[in-house]
């Protein structure tokens, strides 16, 4: 079985249908990522079957469980190797993405791989606390799939979300919402849902969905040193 058909079958395990064209684009994304990863460290997950489940299914499935509106404008904070944003934009061509990362090398990779797979997001080389000054509260949703704790991710992401929009945090099942309630409230959000699910290889995941209900103070997000010194 070729890679594109393998991906089609992998997504069927979680009741998601992708087209052959989407399977080909995801395959091209994987192949370029695996090659580029040899010179720039993008991800520890480099095997195709692992990437299919842990990168591709895990980037798309949360947005099937809680669907963004058609034509939504979103930002991926700390985009890294492009997860969840790149698979999501392959699956949902109507979405308008901004990929933000503080690493110039990763931004260069994102520009190159997007050219190969035919995506046209805005790729921004900047720190989250700096770019927010220009684009705060201008996105329908923000997404992050990162190792930072939920209060920290909320501070980086919620300032970008307009009122009535959402912040999607893609996390492990070890993450708890209780420790983030104060941060979410201070930042103008309200935790609307927590969804536990399994990706195609059986691994468990947890999706936190926060709605933006009021404006965020312009002092947020702070720089990493301030966040570490006095977390919300």
C-alpha cells in the first residue's frame, strides 16, 4: 500500500474521510519534513506510521470534534514543524492560517514545505508577545500543540482571539484544567469544553476549548521571563 492510501485508511480508524489528493499532499509534507529533519531538528517523530497518527491524525481530528466555522482566520502559536496548522489547512482549504514561530530556521522550513504542498499561509518569524502588539484580537481561533502548561499556552494564545472566538489547546490526558482557570479568566476567556479522544494508534489525547468572552488586557502576553517569574 502506498503512503497516500495508508493515510486514507488511517483516518478511517477515527471516522474521518480524506480524499486521495489530501493523502498525496500529506505524503509530500511527510517526505519533505523527514528529509529536512536530517539537518534541522523539527520533530522526534520521523517514522511514517508514527507521523501518520501522531502528527496528521492528531492535527486534524480535534477540529472535526469541534469544527471551526467556514473561512475562519486562525493563528498557530509556536508552529514549529507545522502541526496542527499544515495538516489542518490541507483538510480544510477554506481556513486562513497564520503560522507564528520564533525560530528563523523553522520559518524557512515552513515557507519551503508550503511551496511544495501548495499552501499559502502567512508565515511570521516573531515572538508571541511581540506579534500580539500588531494583531491582537483579530483571529477567529488560535491553536497550539505544545509542551507548555495550559496557563502559559493560554497567555500566549488568548490575546490573539477576538471576542466570540476560540482557543484550541491540543494536550495530553495528563493535563488538568483546574490549574488554568485563573489564567483563562484573567485573559478574558471561559473554558467551554474538555474533550478526551483517541488517535488512530490508540493513544489518548485531551482537547481544551476556551471561548473568548471579553477583551484581554494589552499587557498580555508577557515575555517568557515574566511568565516564569509570576505565572497567572
